[in-house]
């Protein structure tokens, strides 16, 4: 089923506020509706109930019928599937988080970040996947990644900060003109006002980033906590505990401090593009 989307989490918080304003516990609110405390807890986390249960909660919280329309509209939005479902992609992974985020900061040690990849580069990455993809699945993955990149140039714009290890840029995944096009694509994206690109140069030597990549997403809703995301060889993990997300943010700050500034990072990529 995956994690609830942002509109669902917002609706869950709103239902919680409505209950608390009435001074009810979850048990007191749910018992007359035959909803257990665990079910009430899940609802307030964003795992919304069936439509009729939702209407019953509105009635339980004293919302008059003439005011239901705005709540039902919000409920319908929360139940909508993301555009990626059209491509056969579910709600797992980072995509649903990124789609709702207003800002993303990531460090990449293995591959050029997906939002900065050319189509040629992403095809090489997908072909090299541990589990081979069927042709249609591969094409869908390419289409999804290309659509994700629109967040950098179309509203709602994503504020994006990529920190890339230099070895990632030097890794021979593409050759010749295709490699130059990939490096040039990063340079062009770095010029965008909402995009920051930094490179951790080889001269830095050993540093904690060599343990792997990490991403942190932030949201426009001040009540929505940041989420960290880590991919590994057999899957991925979402991190929501406040202290662990803070640790991820500190790690990203450390990597950014070690990296070249924006101007010098672009200059390094230009040298690599020229064959340096």
C-alpha cells in the first residue's frame, strides 16, 4: 500500500485537531463508531478510512452537513493516485516524497542524481540494475524520471541542492559525445535559480560520504516533518525520526562544507567536459 501521501497526512492531522478540540481521546471518539483506538491512530497518521467512515467522523466531530463539501473535496484529493501510477510505479521509494516536497538536498556517491541525468545516462543505469528490467518497464522508468525532472523548470518549482562526489562524474558510464552531453546537462541545470550543484573534489580524500548516498526532503507545510531517504543494494529506507533526520541534515551540511563552492564546482565539471 505504501505510505500515505501529503494530502492524506494533512487530512489526518486535521481530524486529530478536530478530535482534540472536543477534548476526546481516540477511544472516546472511535468507540461509538466501532472504530478501535489503533484504527483511529492510523487514520490520524493519514491512512484514511472508507468514505462512509469518514463521513461518520465528520458527524461525530459536529461538522454540520452544509459544511461537508470542503472536507469531502479534501478527502477525494487525498485518495487520488499520483501521476506515476499511470506508468506502473507504486507509492514506494522516493518518488511520492519528491513529488510533494518543496525542497530536496541530496548527496550522491555512486551515480549522477536522477534529476540531473540525461536519457542516455539513465538508460545505462537501468540496464545495469541488479534485477534485469523488461523492455516496457525500462521505458516506463525512463519516462517517469524524465517527468520528475520537470520539477526543476515547471511550477511548483523544486528547490534542489545536489552534492556530487567527483568520482561519480569521472565514472565511465557514458563515453564521447554522450558523456559530454551529460556533463553539460549538469552545468545547464546548475544555472537555474532554484538549483545548486556542488562537487566534492578528489583532493578531499577520505570522508564520511564514501559510506553512501543520502537525501533529505522538506515540505511547504510547516507541520510536515522533513524525511530522509537512503538507497542501498537491496532496497531503500525512509527515515522520519527527528534525531535521525537531523543527523542526515548535519551529514549533508558537512559534505557541502567539504565541497567546492558553486562556481568552482561548475568550473570543475567544465574541465571534465573538455576532457580534463
